[in-house]
């Protein structure tokens, strides 16, 4: 059963807002696969939280799983079209696919080999010990920032995604204190976009960690720990995959600090979501 068929099957149990998301997903699978949840909400004329609740109603762990399902669906559609044109996809998979996987693995290995293990451990501990975590990343960094927000939110409370809106930024800065962590993702010369936010957070003694593709020049480093990754401009999709692999490592390593508590939170959150869906259905 395709993801679109699954959505149609579960359509009756969705709330009014979730049905708008469902129809938008069916009509625009490519958009969902390439945009962040807040942008999908804007395009579908619903809130970002409604998009996330739709994912839960579909029994997905979050927006990233919905994207994974849609990417697989789009790939399958492409393979069917290729078969109709009598193109040998099996050989393509064996040769081209293997080469792509090889490049991805090499990119991930290169990234991790060049990182400082102590810096990684410091970031993990900050994620584990901070009372509040604010994830900041604009433009090209937004998808990675939202992925981090979405996955951290599954395991702990007080995780916030800083949207590129002046009012939202001001509200979140007002919340930050010395027990907060500002997690900055800044790729492809985007640091100027987040500079003011970072400087204000620094003056409030907020702990700051960063993932960037280059070291700062002619500027004092505000972050306690910095993880440098390859530039996506130089390495393309392979570098992007390496960045998401690093984020995955950070989340899993944080959970490993106290697996029982983190998994208990996730289970409780899933039960709460299931209960809210039942209320919406009724």
C-alpha cells in the first residue's frame, strides 16, 4: 500500500485541520519531501503543530518519517516510469546506486574523522544537561535545524525551534537564561543571519554550541563548542548527508546518557498524542 493510499484509508479519523494537511500531502508529495514543517503548514494554510499532529495521527514518529515515506514513494514512482520505458533499473541500482552509497559513506567517514571527539562529547553533555534547548538555523540550515528540533522533541521537553521571524526570535530570547542552550547550525556563509541572536544570547550567559562549515574569521568565537563540517557548496548532497548523520549521532548519544528516562518520555508522549487523536476523532 502506498503512502497516499494509507492517508486515504485513515482520512476519516483525522481532524479538520489534519485533513487539509492530508490533501496537501496527496496533491504535493514533492513539496513535503523537500520543505520543513513550518513551510508546509504555511502552504497548506494550517499551523506547524497541525502538520506535526497529522504525522502522529498517521502513526509516524514525526515529520522526518513522513518525509522519508514520501521520498521512498517518489522513488518508487520513478522506477515504475522507468520500467515502462524499458530501462534496466536493476543494473542502474547495482552500479550507480552502489557508487552513490560509497560516496556517502566516504563523506560521513571524512566528516567524523576530522571532528574533535572532546568537542562532540561536550555538545552531547550540553544537550543532556540543559533545561531548555533552542535550535537556530536559517535558510539552507533550516532543514537540518528543524530535523534536530523534531528528533530532540521526541525524547525531552523544553525544545524550541527558532523561526526566522523577528517576533518569534524576540520571544525565545526573552525565555533564555544561563540554564538554556542555543544550538546553532550555520552553513554556507549564513552566520551574519544569526549573528545578532547569538550575540544577545551570549550577553545573557546562554550556553552556545555550533555546527558550521567554516571557522569564524576576524570575530571572537561565541560558542563553547564548535563542530566543523564540510561545506555543502563543495561536496553537495554527500556533505548534507554527513551533517544529518552527525545530528543523528548527537541525538542518540544524548539518549544514551539516560536511556530509561528518555524512552519513558517518548512513550508517554506517544500515549498523549494517541489520546488527543481519539478526542479529535470523537
